[in-house]
C-alpha cells in the first residue's frame, strides 16, 4: 500500500506497531491486577498475597506464632512475607513485560514504559 513512499511507509509501519504495543501494554496492566503471587516467611508461618502490581491482597498468619512475648518476631515475619510477595510481584511483572517486548521484536532488556 505505501510501498512507493519510502521512509514515509516505514514511519506508518512504526506508528502501527506503536499503537499495537500501546494496546498490549494496556491489556497487560489489566492482567497484572489479576495475577496473584504469594510470599512467605518463617517457613510458611506467615504468607502474604499480592497482585503482580504489588498491591497487598491478603495475609495468612499461622495461629501458633501468637505469643505476647514474641510480638516483635511476629511483626518481623509479617514484614518479611510482605517484602517477599512484593519482590515476587516485581519479578512476575518484569517477566510479563519481557514476554510483551519479545512478541513485538524489541530487545528483552528494554525498560517499558519509557
């Protein structure tokens, strides 16, 4: 269609790819809100669940750790589980982004959004 337009035809193709990428990015952002990851600490005594976007959705605490004398230990375990879940969420988000950039022919280590 734009074969005889030279660089202008290339620009039209690039614009089409950019629009395609924008649509896929929007879809991926929606999907990330539905992907759940779970982090844990204390050999599974405390579990935190969050979305791939890093939003904390749930906290599961084994009742055996509730001892008034060990309040600080429980707090540390809760924080560690949340950090683990958020770290896993970031890794999952990066993995999903790599799939998107690979599908568009972009370098895997390209940081998006810009």
